[in-house]
């Protein structure tokens, strides 16, 4: 007896650490079968309509498991209603018995109670009459008490997980949508201005530039969303990329779209090349460059470099901006971490890290407050 109780206690602790509801129920079945040696078993939980609905069973036909049981109905319903276990030695002589399986001759049923509330019942059955003893009854009672708290813990964990996910999606959506709405607003203003000054060529050019910038922003934000959604899967289509011409065309495009108070420099030495997905490499550099520019609200220098060093190829994006305080250096890689700007999404660095990891590269950051920041990517060469 002691040994069996110890087993149940030990396994109860194990139960408390299992993850999903299904895993907990599965473990509960394996453990209880081992300790009680029954022929059939069924776990029912009380649903929102206050009926006992089967969630896990062994040896029951589907139709029997599908049948819900009201409180007070049959042995199961009575155990739940009276909140105490019921031991039946001969089901053929018990008027409360409702047949679920052929050849069930004895039955033991224990209610699961948590915090004073009934949450379900655990039924075990045998094809042998008077199979279960009073010891078995104590063991099952002890076991379902532990199962009830394990189930409750699982439910809470699930709820928390869901809440967390919802709030992630919520902050993601609101950050991005806020930006997109802003840019759409700019597009509308552009259209209004064009209507007002259709014959002023200089103004039309300025307005067109603003409109193009807003459209580009939206394009990039949508790119961020896709990249973020795709973060779960790893697809890298590699090809040989010569960094000199690649970065040349990248910086040309960057200069055309960046603020006039930012000076963009490019240094590529020793004709480095890498195996990379060009589209993703561009996104990587663009995210680094955007962060660099955003760290220089009063203007400054953005230096993009590439070269070879110690058998590896490196790429660097350096800015002369406000830098990152040492205690924030680790946080920048966390999703939704944003600091020091009005409309950050906190996704840029996550995407950067993902692209670097997918390629099997390394990224390092060095930063000094009020001096600037340098991100360096190292690419080992075989
Ligand atoms: N070059 C940089 N200089 C200063 N701070 C930076 C730099 N790059 C990233 N950061 C910090 O890391 C944070 C997270 O960056 P990111 O994930 O791109 O999100 P977001 O740019 O939307 O805020 C930024 O808000 C900023 O505080
Ligand atoms: Mg960013």
C-alpha cells in the first residue's frame, strides 16, 4: 500500500510538470493503469453546460465516450454531485449503473475537486466483480486530487499563453498599422497639395518625392510584416553575391531615399563575395541602415563597409548616432523592444537576427553613448 501511494505521489509530481492538457491526461491514464490495474477507464470534465464530458478514455467505445452525463445521473453523476467517491462491487445489482462498456462488473469513481469546485470525475472499471478494494479507493482519491491541480495548472498556463500571444499580436498590429496609417495620411496630403498647385513644377516635384517616400515606407513596413510572419520558417535561396557591386547599388538607393542631413559612406576592400539570399541580404542592410539613421535625429554619418579579415568576410554598418546604453544592449534583440523613437515596431532587430542565423553568420554590436553604434557581421569562408 505504502509503495503504491509513493508511486502515485511521485507520478503526481511528474504530472504537475507536464505541458499540455492532452499530455497531462495521457500521463494520468498510464500512471493510474499501472497502479490500479483496471480494465477500462474514463476521465470526464465538467463543461460550460454543467455536463460531464469525456476527454480521455481506455477501453470505451466511442459512442459511450461521446455520451455526456448530467450531475446526479448514474454512478458518475452521483459521485460528482455528492463530491465523494463511489465503489460498486457488483454493477449488475446497482440501479444507478448506466452501461458504457460490455462486461463492466465492478466500478470505482472519484470526483475531481479543485478549490472547492467540482471539475470532473475519474472512473475506473473492471470485468471482475469486487475488483477494487478500499485501498484502491484511497489511492484513486489521492491520485485525482493531484490530477485536479495538474489540470488546473495546465488550464491556467494555456490561458496565460493565449493572453500573451494575443497581446503580442495586438502590439505588433497596432505598431505597424499606426505607421501605415501615418503614411497613408501623407499620401492623402500629397494628393490634396497636387490639386492645389498643379501648375507649379517645382512643388509638384517636391510633393512627388514625399509621396514616393511614403509609398516606400508602406512597402518596407509590409515587407517587415511578411518577414516577421515568415520568421518561423527557414528558406534561404543562396547564390554568390559580389559585395562591391551589391553594396554600391544598395547605397545609391539608400542615399536617394534617406534624409539630407545624413552622409552615407561606402568602403569595400578586397572584392569580397558571399553565398547569400540577395533579397534577404538587402533587407538585413536596410534594417541596420534605418536604425542607424533613426539614431541620428540631428544628422550624422552612416558608413557601410565590407572586406576580408582573417579568412572571413565581414560587413559593417556604423553610425555616429546616440548609441545604446550597456544595459539595453541585450534587449535590442527581443521582439517588440523599441526605445527612443516615437513609432518603432521593435521588429527590425528580430528580423536582422533571423536573417543572420538562417545564413549561419554571426553578428556583433559595439556601441558608445553619444558616439555611435557599429553592427558587424562575420561570414566564415570554407
Ligand atoms: N544603430 C542603433 N543606434 C541606436 N540604437 C539602436 C540602433 N539599432 C537598434 N537600436 C535600438 O534597438 C531598438 C530595437 O530596434 P528594432 O528592433 O529595429 O526596432 P525599432 O527600430 O522599430 O525600434 C531600437 O528601438 C533602438 O533603441
Ligand atoms: Mg528598426
